[in-house]
C-alpha cells in the first residue's frame, strides 16, 4: 500500500486508478443505455468532480452536453455548513434531461440546497451521478441514481478530491491514515 503526505498528514491508497476507471466505465454504460435517443445535459459540480466528469464524458456513447457550476462547502477536512455558489449555471434547463455529476456525496447538504434551484427551472428529469457516497454521513436524504462506490465516513483525497487545495491530481483515491 502506498501513501502520500499532504499538509503534514498521511493518506493511504484506498481505491486504485483501475478500480475507479472500472466504475466510471460502468456508470457511463448505464447512462448511455438510459439516455439513448435523448440528449442529456450533464452539470458537473466543481472543483472536485472535474476528473470524474471528464472520464465519464469520454466513455458516453450518446449525444450529450456538459456544463459546470462551482459550489463549495468544505474548509480543510470539515464541511463549513454553508454552501456557496462561486460560478453559476447559465443554461436553460426547461424541458431538459439533467444529470448532476458529483465527486462525493457525504452529508448531502450541497445538493439539498442546490437541487431546488435546478427544479425551479423545470427540467424534464433530474438524476444524480456520484463517484463516491458516504452513507454514514448522510444528513439530507438524496436519491443517487448512478453510484461508483459507497465508502466509510473517512476523509479521502485524490482523483479530483482535495485537502486544502492539494491532492486533486492523483489518479488513485487515498484515505486519511489511522491515527489522524
């Protein structure tokens, strides 16, 4: 097992690049099947989902569009409890099939506060695709329609996820080492 150091903390390999890519391809296959003959709009939540969204999009076999929105609630290793919209969505969602792309759903607060804003625009349908989900941390009930992995409530970095700005560039996902 390999480890990385970020801001003086040790993280051990949790999910390998191969495991991640296997799930990304599976999700892309399910989306391609479910949205065949449609043209969904994917809305990727920045910053964390950029790698997942890019890889997912590469494996889609359907016509689709993608847009990005920046929402933030984390400071360090803890959620601040406040969801901030830093970059807004500029596309009309009326009558569109929409797929929200998230890197991780833990408490669910970010999506809980964001989804009503999207629903107000009256999309035809709205689904959620998330690479990771922490069921133990969930405080706001959400339906995740396309899920890569359910993981324990431990802090993770890599493959787009960061710890105070570092670690997004790793191909694997790392978990905070025991004792931290």
